[in-house]
């Protein structure tokens, strides 16, 4: 598989009447060739922030390869649009939250993902993702918008207070989130 094939299949699915359903269907098809997807994306490290992870960017679709090393946990964040993640290798734990009164969150569910597993988050979805295995977890992340341009939120991992997502500050949130015993409210 070439990266152009991957982009062609996902952009075609995103042009369907219900883009997120088309995307999830293609991600399920890709489960049959995780190695092929990994090879097509081998040229991307997957670390260093969204701007270095992205390999296709349009107003209605963003495609990223994301790698979380062992010990890495995100702060709670949203994406400003729906999101679908296919795990290519490694294991990842997601904590999914719902917005609560006063800009804080309540924990909704915990989802463990391994190779071939998919998680879908609607546009109002908030989550924490963490590497739950010894090795890196690598995923194909699909977002139903321009994830680098949308207004997004992040939540302080200690106070669980909502703030506008600011990349200059995000890394300090991620480091505090990673140093904690568990995801917030878990
Ligand atoms: Fe995310």
C-alpha cells in the first residue's frame, strides 16, 4: 500500500453522505492489512505534535499517524470535530469523558485498544489517550475537520478545568498527565 492509496480510500469515504460512517467502514477494512498501513506510513515518526504527525490536511478531513511512547498520557482534550482511531501496533487505553457543569468533566467509560481496534468519538467527545503497553502505541488518527485549525479545548489534568487548546502549554499538561498515577477522575 502507498500513502496515496490510503489517502484516496479515506477521502472517498469522507465524501459519502455520512462521512464518519464511511471512514469507520474503511478503517475496519484496513484491519486486514495493518502491516501495509504501517509500511505506507513508515516515513512519518508520529511524534513531535500534530503538525509533524499529519499527512493529509483539508477543511473536512485530517489524517495523522500518532505514536505514544511508553509512559505517555495526554491531558483531556477534544478535537473540534469527530475522531476515529485505528490502532496499528501496541496497546492504548482511552478514558472517555462527558462535559459537566462549570467547564469540568465526568468520566464516561474506559476503553482498551490493541492492534486492529477502533474507537470513534463524536464531535463533542473528550478523551485521554495513553500508551498502556511496554512498547510504543502507533495509531492512524482520522478527524472530520481541519484538526490544526479548529478551536479546541484541553483540560488541566490536575484541576480538570477547561481551557482553549494552546500548543505552547499543551506539552506541560501532557507531562503532568503522564506523571500522574491515573487519568483524571479515573
Ligand atoms: Fe485525541
